[in-house]
C-alpha cells in the first residue's frame, strides 16, 4: 500500500475507537487518465475532517458535501461514479475525459466495525497482507488473511468488493554510511518505508535522515524481526564482511523481493565464495544483486544511490532485467 492509504485505514481505526462515525471511500475503477490508482482510499468524519485522496482534484470536496448532508451512503454502502458527463469531468478536474468509480462505506463505532478495522491495521503493522470483503447488498464486511497480493476485484452484479491490503514496501539498509543517507532519502520519495541497521552505535547516532527508523543491532537479528517478507528489499552497504555477510546470509533465506550488496566485481565474487563457504546454497546466492545497482557509471555516493534505487524500481515492477556478468561495476569504491 502507499503510505497515504495506510494512513487512511489507521485514521479510520482511531476515529472509530474515539466513538466517531465516518465514511471510507475506495476507488474501484477509473477510465482515462487518473491521478490516483485503483484501490486508493479517502475517509472523512461527520465534522468534515478528511484523510487520503481519490483524485487530487475537486472530487473530495464534492464528496464530503454529499456525505455530510446525507445525499450519499447515509446508512448503507453505496456505489457512485464521477465524470459521467463532459461537464462533470471538467468540473471535477478529471483529465482526458476520465471517470472515477468509487464505493463508499458509512462506518459507525460499533464493536463489529471497530474489530474489523483493528484487524486490518494490526495485520499491516505486522507486515502481513489482509483482504477486506464488502457485500454492498447485505451491508456486511469481512476480513480474511491473504497469502499473496491480488488486484482489487469489484463484481457489479453481486455488488461485491474484495480489496487486498498489504504493508508498505520497505527498504532495509545495512550500514549507516554516506550512500545510505542518499539512498534513504530517495527511497522515501518513492514511498518506501526505510529502516537503517548498523551495530556501530556512533554511526547510528550520527544518521540524521528524517523519517527513517534506525536500528543498532546485528543485521541478521534485525532482518528476522522486521524484513523477511516479500514486500521488503534488503541492501548491504557497509563494505565490512563481518557485518554485511551476516546480514546477507539471513536476507538470502527470506522472501525479500530484492537483496543487493555494494562492491566491485572482484569484491562481489569474493563475497559469493564466502557465502558458499558459510553453507549458503547456489540458488540462494544467485538471488544476490552484486555489484549492486544499474550500470550507469556511478561513482559518487548520490550517483550510487540513484543506481541502486533504479534497479529496485526495475525489479519491483518486473520491467527490466539486470545486466549480468561482465558489466562494469556501477558502485565500485
């Protein structure tokens, strides 16, 4: 999930715990260009407080008015569509003749509703996927565990919405050095949750990138606690085998979607030999991206960070394959 959507669910949970009624709107379909993707969330309460976004245009203001005046979803979930006419499309800032389809849930702070959102937020906090199932006709909602991510599914005939919610993708960085600073900044702009781990307390104390969780511990222990899921990427940047290798041994046995290590071609070859000598299998070692990053000729810390984040994006979207053997090292230092 994007950070803003996770914030919406947490805010809804907090409103309900405080005894406040509210509404939750989910984008279920778009036509034409859309500033926000399917699955985006928006919530507001009876006093006009809002969180999240549906379009980035005027839709939110209009929807807030319709909800607080009782024109929409007063007592039961409701499907609604913006952008039916050219006039509406222009009025609400929907580009390229687009339209926006949403499902709106009125939420009251009863025990069942609170338990529903408690379960969703708790699963996300533990970096687990969970699926919300909303039956509009019956006005009921359920939650169920989700082993893998599935795109949002809306069945108009059965008036059934199934929305898989997963944790934010995170970047777990081993090493609190200069490259890590630039990489942490870049990753946060791309909506990664960032953790930096280093057993050297003085480096952790000096790591001052806002929004980053700093962990002073051996990386293998920290990875077991908080970075073993398939929505995590793990990078080793210390250049110290005593630290990097311990983290990589653990990381390459997890479901992390990306594991990389900084170093020259020779350093990377030596690292693979060490990992094999430590008992790591060939299949696991082949998962390692090393030398790390796309081969853009990077030399300085900011350039290396760009190379790393570019490869992360490519792997995340399965849009490109990494250059294999013989490539110049993009992050050799």
